[in-house]
């Protein structure tokens, strides 16, 4: 009976440990939390959005101005990095560390307003919503060195294959962080599901790994288009890259041109501090957070609300096995 009681109590212990790890880092506010235990991703992937009776997690964002920037700096003489500005409204932000029993540990950033949080400290009852935070991931990196960020684009056309489960556009990021070690594995996973844009902005993704590979993944005319890096860097903002020459792409967006030219001069090698400087150069009035993920060392640098004088540093323990 004692053994049974301990087994039954284990999930409650993990939930309590998770809630007690929740802490405020600055007055933006930025919070940090470690979520221990399962959040039922495998069960969700069996039926996807149909099981939840919902549409994409980004429904509230459909008509809002977007101006996100994601870049990969992949020169292997230094640490490969993924840099990302999430340009939205200044809202409470969570740096979430997840430790699933059957997936890779990861770190990601979450806009807590979609869990009903505001700038006031949440009550203990309100903190229970944090167990849904893994499904509200906007960018992140896992312990194998795979990193991903998403950006809104004017259009994304997916083929709704009735043989495939349909998942939300943010759930796709959670899928990759939990199950993919490399860009190739991430692309294969994305290709196995329908991605739902219903009610929210269509997206494309920039995915990178610790081996120096990256790809922009877009959905055009019912097909998934994969644009691998041709240089030791890659950039994406808020327009489709499929079919565009590099010169035309640079004329399409000032932020894209600035990031591309900086990475080209650096030959894809940027120290973390310079990567954050580049994010400052391409930031907007509405930049909510800026983050640099180190894909071999696991170092994370986060600035919120364009306060680039106050960069918070964290680390995800990496597994290179």
C-alpha cells in the first residue's frame, strides 16, 4: 500500500515542484518556470485539434501587425546560434523549461496573456493554467540543440490530408522541440501532420540544429516548401521566401536586409552579445522579447520590452549523446 501511495502521489509532487519553481525575474514581467512531468503530448497527437474541439492557438492574433525576425548564425568556428525577435504587444512573458518523461528537455518562450495572465502577479489558483503553457510555445530550443522560431506571413496553404492528424501552428513547435534532434527530423515530423491556421495568421518556421544546418519551412499551394541554408547563416522575417532571389528578398524587408548583410559580413559567426546587438538593430517599438539560443552550449540570453541594457542569462543542460 505504501508503494501504491507513493506512485499515485508522484504526479502531484511533480506538479507542486513545477508551481514552486515559478518565479519573477523582472518587472516586464518576465517569469521563469520548470515544468516537470508529462503534459500529454502523445495523447494530443493521436487526434490533434479535433480532440480538443479547438482551432489554432494563435486565434487572437489574426488581424494584428506582425514584424518578427529570426536568424541562424551557424559558423562552426563558434557556437551556432538562433536569434529571434518576437514583435507583438508587451505582455507578461514566461521562459519555460520542460522536462517530459518521453521527450527531449527544452526551453521556450510563452506569451502568458494567452493563458489569461496580466501584469499582476498570478494567484496560486491562476498558476494552475501554467500546465497548459507547453502548447503556447512561440520559439525554443531543446537539449539536442534543435531550435525553432515562427513568423507570420501573408499566406500559407496546406493540403488537408484526411489521413493525417491536424495540429495547431504553435503545437507544431512543441512537437519539434520534444521529438526532433536535427533539421531533417523536424522536416519529417512537420510533413506527417496537417498544420491548422484557422482564425490565426499563417506562419512559416526557421529551424536550425547544432550541426550547422537550418531551413525555412513554408506552405505554398498545398505543398510544404523546404528552403535549406546555402550559407552558414539564414534569415526570415514576414514574407515568403519561396521563389525569391536573395536580392529581391533583401528589397522586401529592411529587417531582413539588415540581418542578412550583418551575417554575410560575419560569415555566419556571431558571438552571443553581437547576436543580441543584431536583434536590437532589427527590433521594433512592439518587440516583446529578444532571445539568443546557443545550440551547443545551451546558453540562453533574453531581453524583454527592448531593454537591451538588461539581458538575462540562463542555461539548458545539453545532451550530445
